[in-house]
C-alpha cells in the first residue's frame, strides 16, 4: 500500500470520528416561574463563541491549563489535551434564519427552548443587536457566551536529564541519561456558559446582569444539565433583581 493511500485512509478515519449529539431536554416549570410572569417575553440572540481555538478545532493543548515547571535537569508539565472539536458536535436546533447551524446557534436555541419551558413565558429568537428597540417594556434580552464546550483529557509529563563521566580505555566520555514518564487520565467534558441579561424600557436597555453556569461531566449528557443550570440562573436573576 502506497504512502499516499495510507494518508488518504488516515484523513478519512479522522473525518469519520465519533459524533456527539448535544441534547438538552426541556426542564420542568421552575419554582420561581410565577415571579417572572410580568416579563412579556424573552429575546434570545445567537451565542458568542469565545472558546479557545484549540477547542473549536480539536486535538491541541488547552491554553491556560498547561503548567510547566523546569529546574535544571528536571521538568514537569500538567494540563489537558482537547480531544474533539466542532466537527464532532451535533446540535439539533437552529431557529435563526440565514445562519448556518453551529455551536453559536445550537447553544442559543437550547437555552431559549429550556427557558420557555421553565418560565412559561414566550421566547423569540432574533439576529440583530437592535432587538431592544423592537421589544415591549419589561422584555429581557438573553445573550450567551460559550467559554468552554469540549471533551478534555488531563495529562502529566515528567522528565529528568542526568549526566556523568565515564572512563574508558579509549578516553573519557560524558554520558547523558534521559528519563520520561507520562500519565494519562480519564477524559471528561466541560461546559461553561456566561449569561448576559438586559432589561428593556422605552426601547432601550436600562439594566444588565451577568450570570454563570459551569459543569464538568464524564459524558456529553452533562450538556443538558449545563443548559438547565443556565436557565435556572436566568429565572432566579430576573425574579429577584427585576421585580414588576
């Protein structure tokens, strides 16, 4: 088999890797839903994808998580490797006409669907930033920032380099010995969302809030739990901060 054929097969195998469908079942009615009954509607815009490039592309070191310690002939690196990128993620919904299905549309759609079920309030999906000008008083604009949405695998790598002199019949030599040790741990998923909320009055944004939902999970099913947590944060924030 030629080298070119092997390369084609390797690329084909990489393209046909495992797919993960991101499922977020609608939650039940939130206990604080009655406290947001005054909200005429929630308006959700496409999510902002703020993930590191390694997460979107897959197969790379996670920036900001790798720690390196080197002293003399000793060194240790601890961090995480990204295992899957966007090609491995499948999103089920895209309510944004004119936009291709992506993490940006999929996450926003799932947050909106969960929010409607948990709050029992109408949810609209809009593309433009002027949504406030076209919304009645009391509308809450919901923007999601995706900080992390990926599968990672923690790793430790240690190495040491030692040198010593040896006398041999044909002369004196310096011998260098290098030892390495690599530990790989079970992979896990991490979901981290920032929720940006804005209240509309007289066609303008009058108040803003930011809430967070972060979850680690051994399986992609944690995605639905992260969406539910984000929804709970939205309802509790609106119920306690922006009363009628």
